[in-house]
């Protein structure tokens, strides 16, 4: 049945819905479309023909790229975007990315059309295709329910803008995270007059802000911090707000606090800060009498690391109860939900108001005592990268150090190197907020999509993501380089190819060090093949791609890849590192 245009002065729900997205400030719809989106597609064309503003559609051949692009964009801007997918099938493909975004507390509005409910052509938009019978599961939202903080099925066009506003406000309210909306096809085509569909402005319906610490809590924490002998901060995602990084650096220097990033998903402190103590709290815990956990989900692994029983812990976090962790288990003595940037600035003020000369001298003395320890750490890091490694078995630490030599401070590095993460963390100098991102979730194949999203948000900076050969397969790479080409988003991919899943092998060895798998040296983890030329996947979509097996070829190869970026082409560099 062909649908006639809506009567004069009436517009479809789809149009009001698109207007609602535009009103909230959503700039991009990372989309993978289907029969459910027909009226949206029609209205997009109408809005364009009329010269009306609407979010830009970024077509992604695979939903994995769409959802992680939204993640990367949100990670560096704080702004949640839209991801439009096809019924249950597209939702299922996006689900792993929803897991990653939920764990990173990144806002995103995932939207899926619904298969039509009208079976006999009773209303416009009714079923007209075989797939409509098979794409109507009982509980479509169950595909992503563990990863969302809000879900809604759009019941009518009259609430189109209200529902979008609500989705937008909920996803940005801390702890931020994904929301999910379904859009029935018949609802999208229903006509309404503009008076029937009201707007809901941000100033009255917007997101709720996370507050500061109460004044008395700030004073108490400041007093404890000032009295501590060896204070320590452990953090992972405080850098999700750039201003929190400066606040932490300033407080750490004022008070002489050692700062560790454990499994960072954002850079939280400059690696050049005198207070930066690396990525592992284990060696520091024995002499830590007072610790501050800031925006962190897992401060250490209790299986291998023990904190002192008498260390006093204060925990300030956007989500200190860890509402999405069924089991958690880290003790603390004081717990506050708060915006860390604000909390740290307030603590800074409180310390200044309480500090006397004796305090400043104590801090100076303590920091002077760190020099040797810091020097030793830097020497260990340098030693790890000293040997380039033989042909086809390059040393990942050396490879990362070489990449670091050619990067600029504002370039963004995204880490998905799994067992080679220490090399990425330690060998690539990073100083600026938002110049380093890591994964927060456990779903592999995120960094390429994130890199595209970051590049979209920061077109003038170079974006480099570093992944394993396993991660490359997971990233849906044909979709990655297709989007890079079509959207003009030149990113650099570095694949540390160790011939398989080192993480899986190590996991077996941790639990069954002397078991039959270990004895046979067979861990079901080798990805073998006569031909494994990842670079050709990138080349197939117009990107520059090359493989390096010998150390002496690497510096020039990195330079060629960066040159390709300058020319607007994505690049893929495969480094053949030591095999598992
Ligand atoms: C979607 C998904 N599937 C499977 C896993 C399990 N897994 C964790 S690490 C890993 C191996 C990753 O291999 P690679 O990226 O090459 O890194 P390496 O372990 O070699 O350092 C696998 C399969 C996962 N985390 N996510
Ligand atoms: Mg690997």
C-alpha cells in the first residue's frame, strides 16, 4: 500500500522526532538502517530539501562501528549522540558496544525501529515484508537491558519531543550511560499538527548535575589528607572531565600525593607530573597510611594485591556504590558521590586555608624523597624498550616507544592492546587531558570505532588506536575503513600482531599452570593462516596499509602512516611482534 503525504499542516511523528533530536543538541546519528526506518528516511530527505537543520547521518556498515563511534565522540566531548539501528537484529549487533559504553559511563541514545504490528494494512506503515514477521521478538529491549538506564517504546507522535528530551536528560545525568528507545513504524508515520507536539527545553527538563562534597566533608578530608604520612590517589576515569585532571595535578603537588592510574580509561594525570607514580598501586600500598580512591571501579586486583588493614580510605566517585556491579568488595572508610573536579578544587581551597609553613615543608621534604624511586621507575621503563627485538618478533615496548617518538601532545591514543597494554601505557608519553583513552568494558573491537568518533569530534588532532590482532578481527574492520573513507576520518590503526590471543593463553596459565594445556603448549589461542595480511583489509577501502617485520623499517613506516593521515587517508600499521 503506498502512503500519501500527510495532510497540509500536519507532519509525521518521524519529522517531530528528528526535530526533537535536533533540539536536544544531538549532532550525529550513527546509523545502520532497514525497513523500520522508512518514514525517518523520507523525512530526512524532506528536511534537507527544505533546508532545515537536523542531525547528520553517518552511515556505518556495521553497528559495532556505529555504537563505538558514538562512544568515542562522547568520551572526548561529554555529548551523547544517537545510534539508529534496525529492529532486534541491529540492537543485537550493537549490544556488545552498549556493554562497553555502559561500563565507561558514556551517554548514548540507541534507537531501533520496531517491526510493524498491523498485519492487514489497517494503517499506514503496516507489515509489507516477510521479515516483519520474524523481527518482532517478545522483549526487544532485553537484548540490551543490562546496559541501559532507561528504555521506552515511543507510544505516539504527540510525545515525540518529550520522549527524546527525557532520553537525552537521563543519559547525561551522572552516572551517565546508554538509553534505549524503540520506534514503531506505524507510530513514525502518524500525522500531527505542530500544536499537538510540544517541545521540552533543556533549561526546565534537562540533565541533573552531580553535586559537590558537603563543606564539612571537604574540611574533614582535607584535615586527614594533611595529617597523612604517605597519601596515595588511585584513579581510572577522573579524566572523563578534562578540568578534573588539572584539579588533581594541583592538589597532588600542593599536598605531596602519589598518584597511580590503574586500568585507566582516560588520562587522569600528566605522566610528567612529579606526583605520577605509574600504573600499579601494588608496590605503593605497604607504606600508604591514607588513600583516596577517585573515580575508579577496580583500584587493584585483590587476588594478587593486598592493601594494609590499617590504611584509611576515602572514596569520591561519580558512582561510589558501583550500582552496576553485582559483586564489588573494596573497603573504604568514607564514601561520597561527587563530581571529582569540583571536589578536588574544594579540597584544594580547604587545604590552602588550613596549611601553615610546617605543612608546606613536610610536603617538600616528602616529594624530595620520591626522586630516586621515580628515577628507578623511569629506568625500568626505558630498559623495557631498549631492545627492538628480532625480525618477526619485535618487542612491543620498543614499538610503542617508537610510536611515541613521532606523536604530538594533542594526538589522541586509544589503548586496546590487551596483554601489551603496559607497553602502550608506559612507552607513549602523554601529558594532556583527553590525549589518552582506554577501554572500560570487556568487549573487544572497540578502539577503531572509538577512534573514528574521536576524529569526528577533534578533526585537527591525530587519532591513533593500538590493538592486538585479535582486536583487529573484532573491530569489524571493513566497516571501520569504509567509514574512514566515506566520512573523511583518517585514523591510524596500529596492530600488534602476536599471532593470536595472548590473554587467553595467560588466563589458562594463571589457573592451570601445570595442566595438560600448559604441558602440551596448546591453549586454543593461535590465529594461524598461510596469509594474514591485515593491511590489505585497510587497502581495500582506500587506506594506507603496511606491515613491519624488521626494527630498522619501523620509524619510516610510522612516518609514512602519519603522512597518509595528513593526506586524508586512514592508515594501518601491522607490527609483527613476538608470537604467543
Ligand atoms: C567480544 C569479545 N570476545 C571475546 C573476548 C575474550 N578475549 C579477551 S582478550 C582476548 C584475546 C585478544 O587478543 P588480542 O587482541 O590479539 O590481544 P592479546 O591477548 O594477544 O594481547 C579474547 C579473545 C572478549 N574480551 N571480547
Ligand atoms: Mg594477539
